């Protein structure tokens, strides 16, 4: 891995997208079933977390549950490819595969985004909240609200754009963090650095991949009135796994995580 971090890296857009759909097709029923379960868990957890003020419950769900559950797609796919067991419980094996480091890494990323939000977005969000409450209380017409919203965004466009630029950069650079933690047993800092170094080498190509994947999910969901998302979401998660395979030169013939953690 040290040699890999020092070497040029690349990936194929076509292969990444093709592999995602191919991996999904190999076990479509399992992936669709897990997506239903995953969605139900997040729905219930978010409902419970909504009782905590300032959306703190939402952050807890994201850090403690969402990231480990998302890794289930990659873990199940990996087991299938290397002919390991593929019982349904494999989807949840990230909770017992270096889980503490997974939580710490994503907590750190969430903190960075939280600081950026506090500096760039929150100072102006109160204006939006006040206007929204006025509409709810019927002291402001909806048309006036949209005019007010446009004025707020225009006045603070630089800060808003700045936040989304920061969020996008963080999302791209640290995309592979969870994969290094789960598959290579990295500590949170090692995983963050490995992801940053490798993804910085394919940064703009990765942005193009994200645009394509977003369009696939959005347009596919619109055309199917939302039903297609149950297929497209796991396929896109598997595209991200394919990206990891190519960038980290993941060797399927030699499982990178300990056998006892995936059986």
C-alpha cells in the first residue's frame, strides 16, 4: 500500500459503472432486500433521533449507523466474488470489522463539515427559518417567501457556494476512508490519509463519476416514479466499491480482511 500511495493511479469510468450493475445483477434479490431493511433501520433510528434538539440525533444516526450499513454492500459483494459465505448477516459485518475506527473517522469528517457549516451557512439560516415560520403562520404569502429566499441566497451566494465546494471536496477526497478501515484494517487517520492521497490523483475524474452516478439515480428514479431507486441505489454503492477495487488495486484472490471477520 505504501508503494501504491506513491504511484500514479487511475480508474475507468466505463468499468466502474459496468461493474456496479454487474455486481448488482449477481445477487439482485439480496441487494434489494437489504436496501429495504437498511431503509427501515434508518427510518426508525431517525424517528427516534428527531427527539434530540439541533438535529444531533441525525448526526448520531449518520455516524453510528449509516456508514456501517452502507459498507454492507461492499462486504457482501466481496464475499460473493471470493466465494466466501453470502448469508444475509454479511451485510451487517461492518459493525464487527474495525467498527470503532469507522465511527471515529466519520465523526471527524462530520466535525469538519459542521465547522464549515457554522462558519458559512448557519449565520444566514436564521433568516430562512424566520421567513418560513411567517409562511406557516400565514403572515407572509408563499410568493413573497420565494422572493425572500432568492434575496437571501443572492446576498450570501459566496458563503453558500463556498460551503458546497468544501463539502464536495471532502466527499471526494475521503470517499475511500471507510473501505480502507473495513477491508485493510487501517486506523482512522491512516484511512483518511490513504483516501486523500489516492483520490487527489483522480479528483476531477471522480467528480465526473459522481455527476454520472447522480444522474443515473435521479433520472432513473423520476422515470420509474421512485421505484427504480431500490435498484439504482445499491448499484451505485457497488460502483463506489468498484472504484475502490481499481484505485486500491484490490486483489479478490487474496481477501484483504481476516477470514474470521467475513465468515
